[in-house]
């Protein structure tokens, strides 16, 4: 089984579009996709707005998306061709509580793609892509923590420029392949070839 993780520096910068693009470009992988959202105090980490992610009874919730036209991020995965799609919601810092369910679903899948930074605390993926926006000052702590583990970086127009980030060392990106996102095409041929090549190399080593 192959695992691809797509994380990023902040919200609303194209992470879900990258996940959907990879699913669409590599249908032979028969992906199971996971969207991981962490919430706290009624505010969603996905978009920073008040939301209904939080459940009163539980600190975690895992739901399978079955409607590809519902408009949710997990529905976009299905629309792109994922075999299954799950939305995982946990309180901030409590993703560990959801890992038994996530591992159960992983054990039943052919290949998985996960939208999250924090999942890297618990899984070592075959490919980790980090989506960054140098024009946005916000930079998640989880993205900083794992930036040096990125196998590839995706940037608007493929240009790093002079980022507005504070407390982020660009040395962590030295030698890391950089790919351009050109909306509405977030995953170009170079990214597809890179992911396919990495997965093939990992499979050859097994």
C-alpha cells in the first residue's frame, strides 16, 4: 500500500485541489482519501470560520462521504475518482484518538491519500507534498514542524519570491523539488510524474 500526504502552510491555498488533482491523474491507484480537520472552541481549522465540525458527545468523528455532489472537500475527492473518502474531525491536538479508526480504514484500502500536516506524527508516507503560499503570512505550526520532511513543494506560479513568513527558515527547503500550481490546474504533468516516480521507487525497494 502506498500513502501520499498533502499538507500546507495555511488554509485556502489549494491543498484540496492538489489532492483531487493527484487522485484524478492516477486513477489506477484506487485511492482512499482522508480529509483531516481539527477544531476548537467552535472554530474550524479548515477555514477559520465558526462551524459545525465539533461534536458535543465526542472528541472525534469519522464519517464516510457517499455523495460526490455534496460540495464538501471529501466529496471533491469522490468526484475526482477516489474509491472511498472520509472526513476525520478531532479536537486540536487530539488526532491520536482518531488513529485507531484511521489505521483500520488504511488496512482495508489499496492506496491512501491524506490531506493533513499533523498525520505525519503518526504515519511515514511514501510521498509528502507541502503546499505553500509565500504571499500569506500565516504558517501553521504543524507545517513548520514537518517542512524539512517535504519530498516536494507546490507554490503559486512556482516562484518562492520573498515570503512574508516569520520564523520559517528557507534552508529547510534547500534541495527540495519545487512545482508550480497554475489554477485551475493545481497538479501539472511534472507533479504527476514526480509522485508516480517516487511511488514506483518505493515499490521497487519493497
